[in-house]
């Protein structure tokens, strides 16, 4: 039997704090499995791309995920697809989950975790947060950051001024006319755009700032210039993927340009930020085990509360 979990179902069962904990634990444990995750992407004869992430595996969870997404930048939502959650015992399809919702949650909350770990400590909550790209990923990252730290102000820029204004109004912020203006006003920056040319370079950044770049997650997409990535303490979620399809590849940098992975920082194999004047960058691609970690948590809670529709695909 297969449980169908729609966007509404997922919003009913997902909890930001619980998801942050499973992602934090996953980053510590990821890599222990014998089967590495794969990210497969192809262009289409339409205005979009197809992506698959297989298999989502994490030690301690007797299941795996297969995710299939369509990315069409001009559509709303721009990402649509499904995540298949399979039993590791016999391959039973335990659940079909809406990928747009779950991907936004796992990406946004993992970004919040990386941002919190690398940004300068701010015990009095006075730092200004800057958002460049006021879409779903930025919304979910703010949701996660609220569980981890406070901020003293918010400044938002988007190529759609109306969308930026709406985002700022929802979250008590103000708008800016450009990415460079956001960088001039903010201490911690979140970029989540479809840009294919760098929005910020080293000359736009001052000592002590942190930047999380979510847009450079597939070939051709760039938000930060190579000189900024090269000068910063640069953390990624996976060196090989970042150098093959992510921020490193798109800036012409090799695996060695990444100073650490988020897992290494969480396991304390790398110290992360070591002084307040250091510029730090987190540039994730997104990993299959993250789909499993959040899908499993959602499925377990849906089972407990009997949320979603049960169907027999073999019937």
C-alpha cells in the first residue's frame, strides 16, 4: 500500500525544528553508506530541464528515495515532481510525496543550517539579513533561520519589484534596488535566483559578511563571481558535485577550492569560521540523502496521524 502526501498533507506534518534536527544529524552521518548518491540532469526540447536524484540513502533508515523533478523557470511553481519513498526490505513503494514542497523544505532548512553555522555569531540579534531572490527557497530558509537565530533587520531585492515588496511586507523588511545595494546594507546574505551571470563579486563584499548561494545548483547558473568564491572560506555540501554541476564548476574552480563540507564542520573535522572578519560562503547543490531524511520524517508523522490517501497501485 502507498500513502500519497500532497502539499497540504506535507505542510500539516512537517515541523521546522524537527526537520532541522534530522538534517543536522544527516550531515554528520552522510557518507557512511556504501552507495553514493547521484544527481542526473538533462535539457529538454521544452523551456525546462529534467532532474533525478537517486538513491537517497542514510544509515539508520531502512528505506531509500528516488526523486524526479521538472524545472521550468517560467512556471509557478517552477519545480514540480514526485519523490518515491521505497522500503529497503522489499522495495515496497511506501509513499509518493509532492517534490516541490519537500524540496523547498529540505533545501531551505539545510541552507538555514549552513548559514547559521558559518555566519558571524550575533548574540544580540542586531545583524541585518539580506535576501536576493524572493521566492519559495528564500521563504523556507527564513523559516529555518527563525529556529536558529534572530536578526535586526531585513532587506530584499528581486527582479520582480512587486514580489520583493510582498516578501518584505510579510517578513517586516525593506526593499533594495539591486543585489549590490543588499550587499552594502546586510551582514548575512541569502541568494536564491535563476541567474546565469554573477550578481556579486569580491568588490561588493566587506570583511565579516556571510553569503549562502542557492541558485548555482546546476550547470550554467551563477550568483557569485569566481574571485569572491576564491577569497572566501568556502563550504559546500559535496565537493565532487559542487565541482561537477554546482558553484565551483560554474565559476571554473576545482574541488580543492572548497575549504570544507558542512558535514565536516558539524563533525568538527573543520573549524568553520575562525575570526569575525572572515568572509564565508555556503554553496550547496542538494543531495539525495536530504530527500530521504525529510521524506522519512514526513512519512512517519503521516503514518502516526493517518494523514494522506492510501492507494494500492498493484490492485
